[in-house]
């Protein structure tokens, strides 16, 4: 039982850490497609990217836990079905967050170079799904969890 808890703790620590770093990298790159970001000084830009990466790491972890509820196991196997459920949930979360911030709250604006789908930027739409699946896969390998 203690070994199982250690594996679970190792998995979730690896998941959050991996999601944080992958999302920091992703945020830093696609952040340049937002209106105000390219002109920001590094002293403002880097802390903002760090904050967004923290939110994204918690989002990936939360979506993973949602899929865990559906699978009825904390450490679920990477199967086409489970990854599809995770990716769908991540796409829904990303779309609703981005659409709300962009069109309802007017929290940010895109540069014309931002590719969009249904009025939402393609890179932020894909972000949680891509970085989440990568973080889940890496966490499974790093923590030696057979299920992930």
C-alpha cells in the first residue's frame, strides 16, 4: 500500500511539474501572437508567463482527475479512449476559457498573425490537450507507473 501511494505521489508531482514546464514553453511562444505581449518588458512578461503556466498545470491536473473519476481509478492507462476523453475535455476547457476571456471579458486581443478556429486562437485551443497528453506520458515514465 505504501508503494502504491509513493507511486501516486511521484506520478502527480511529475505530472504537475511536466505540465508546468511544457505550458511555460508553450505560453512563451504563442504569447507573441497576442496584441500587447511582444512589446512587454521581460520583467513583466516572464512573471505573467509563469503565472499562466501555473494555472495551466493545475488545469491539466484537474482534467486528469476528471478522467480518473470516469475511469474509476486514480492512475489510468493510456488508451485511445482515455486519451480521447482527456483531449476532448482539455479542448472544451481551453475553448471556453479562451472564448470567455477574448470575446466576453475582452481580457486580451490577438494579433492578425494568430491562426483562429471558431473565433479562438488555434495555439491556445490545442495547448492543454497537447501539453497534457505529453505531461501524462512523461509522468508515467518518470514515476514508473504502469497505468500511465
